[in-house]
């Protein structure tokens, strides 16, 4: 179980403090949890904070009873936290096989690596020796990023907007990937998403807006409210009506 | 040959036993082994130090290994090797120089390699440079390569210098006739206070000739690298030069591409990028459980692979 206790974070912008996260308290124990909410609400900051990329100004992060607030990215990764970036990083020279192998943390065989790629709907033999460079499309690197998390087989996996930057056709496939993953992956999955179809497979939904948790509960409780609330920009909504 | 020399040969030529095909091994300025084949002859030059390598026309899928090793501290070695590649042949040439210097004097090997690639011939040329030894003596390598490619000839040159060479100045000059193609891949890693200077100059003289000169390098600690790449388009031709460098610590890298088009149908491109390892690359690998140092190593190794 992952627990966030009184997490706050602010950045200094033009010598003015801007609060990004305000006293967040959350418990994540369910199999699939989705964090949603408007852009700029603090979702990605929260995900990066769990992975150790950003340190909170105050508060504690507890993983299975252990305080990991002061642990580095590497230490948290080794404790079982995986993180799929919203914008996957490209590497000149490192191949898909290299990355899957690094993710698995051991010398896996090509058939094993192919297994992970098939899970995300990539034909392994076309990709295994490709470099993760600019020649791959946004949808392809996104899938490889997800395959890397699968290869890690850790107890806590975070996906930051897996749907961002991919076309609609790829997105249909991606939903299937997550539906399949729901059954296969062990431990907790935390997905940051705006997509209704991803929200539809959540055991728990957390709504984050303006750095605060404004709603939290089961899909049945939260979804109906989300559908009619206007957490989107009111001016924009006015124009649309 | 002793163990040190055998190890140097393994490093520069990937040879662990006696190589197949033609070979010429030069050790501490002396001939240490030679073999020729029905199609490939190797002849010692009479007027100066060096060899002529003569490949008969239509020779296919044969290889030539010509490693040079220096294990005597303070030795200055200079050779002239000429390669005559017959029409329509297709061969692989593996050259390389390994220096082991555990003394206090400077060891230096300067090789001048000249290629005459005849009509329709195809050459893959692999050159590796390696230095080792804990003495204070410097290890210096200055290779010069002159390439002449006749009509529809093709040459691919891979040069690699990863470790242990204190100072290197590489000059490569190429002249391409109609339909000739030249592809160069250079990989360099420098560390400590090493210096590496590369000068490429390609004359695209022939119609539809093309050249692609690509350098990838990593400069660590206080090392210095200079990459000069000139392409002259003198006819309807395609030229591309690219320098991609990772800079670390207090190192310094200069990339100086120069393109000259002397013909309206010359299409020439240069690209150069120098920068440190991207922070997000390190973070990504750290989220996979690598330490920062391990992540750095993976990125550098991948980049130079």
C-alpha cells in the first residue's frame, strides 16, 4: 500500500510562491486507481513525487509501512516502484531490447522480451533491434514505455497519461492493453488519465484539481459526479452552451 | 609474440588465433607474420617502410588483416601502406594499432594508408585504435588515409578509438569519381587529458557521387576533441556530414563542418550537435533501478555502439 501524508509542494515563480500540491492525503491500496482532473491540477507532479523525481516540501510518502520520502529515484525503483513517463525519453544507440533488458534488471532472452512487446500490441521482430530514437513514432515509444513497466514486474506501477500524444486508432488498442494488464499485473496500478474508457476500468477514482483532492471514491460513486460537474474551464463551457 | 602483444592484436583486430585469409602483422616496427592468398598479394616496399596490398579483380568475400602493435616504450614507427583494390572485387580490410607503453618514453605510430579502389570495387575498411600500459610515456597515433574511388566504387570506413590513446591526429582525404560512394563512421571516446583531432576532406568530383561522414564521440574529464569535416561538391552529387558529441566533466569539443558547392546540382548537408547527457535520460534509467553512474555508462556505451 502507498500512503501520502500531508504532501505539499510549491515552486518559486517570479519570486512568488505557487502552490502545486496542497496538503494531499491519500491511500492507494486498490488494484487499479485512476487520478483525473483538469490540466495543471498537480497530477503529474504527484506521480513524479511518488517515483522520487520531485521531493515534497513537506509531508511523507509511505510504501508498505516504510517511509520512502528521503529515498532516491534508484532506491525507490528497487523497492518496487515503476514509472511510465508521459513523454517517453529517446536514446540514440540504445535499442528496444537493451531497454527491456535494463527494465527487467536481468539478462532476459529475446523470446521473453518479445512477450512483453506483444502485450502492448507491438510485433516484436519489427522492433527488438530498433534504436529508441527519433525514427519511432509517438505511439510506438509510448507502447515501449509501457512494455518496460511490464518487464519490471514491480508492486507499484505508475502511468502518466498513457493516452497523451497517440492517435485515436492507437488509443483503441491501448485500452485493450490496459484491460489485459488489469488481469495480469500484480500489485497496484496508478494511471493518470482523462479518458472515460480508462476511468471505466478503475477500482478507485481520485479527482485532483488546483493541487487538492476534491473527490475520491469508487468508480460508481465518482463517475456520475464527474459526468455532470464542470471542472473544465467555465468560460469555455459557457461558450460551448 | 608475447601475451601483451597478443592482447593488443585481439583488441585492435578481434583476432585471437591466426586469421583466415591474407594478413600482415607488424610488431615493434618489424614483420611478425604474413600470409597471402591466390587473389591477394602483400609485398614489402623497397624504398620505404610499409607494404603494398594488391587485390586481384573480381576477388569476392575475402578479408585482409593488417594489425600493428607497439609494446616497446619509446618506439617511433612510421609506415606507408598502399591498397590496390581490383575491379569489381568485394573485400574487408581490418587495420588497427595497439600501443602498450609501460615505460617513460613516447610511443608513436604514424600510418599513411592510400587506397586505390578500381571500377565497381567494394571495400569495407575497419580501423581500431587502442592504447594501454601504466607508464608515464605517451601513446600517440596519427593515421592518414587517402582514398581514391573510381567509377561506381564503394568504400565504407569504420574507425574506432575508445581507450588509452593520449594524442591522435587523423587526416582523411577522399576523391570520388562518377557514381562512387563513401561512407565513414567514426567513434571516439577521450578521457583524462587526451586530445583527438579529426580532419575529413571529401572531394565529390564525379557525377552522382555521394559521401556520408558521421562522427559520434564522447569527451570525458579534461580531454579535448576537434572535428573538422569538409565536403566539396564539384559535380552533381550528394554530401552529408554529421557530428554528434556528448560532453562530460571539463572536456571540450569543437565541431567545424565546412561545405562548398561548386556545382548547381551539388546537394550538401551538415549537422552538428554537442551537449551533455540529457537529465531526463538519466532519470528514466534511474527509474529502472540503475544508479546515476550506471545510467551514464549505459547511455555512453549505447551512443558509441
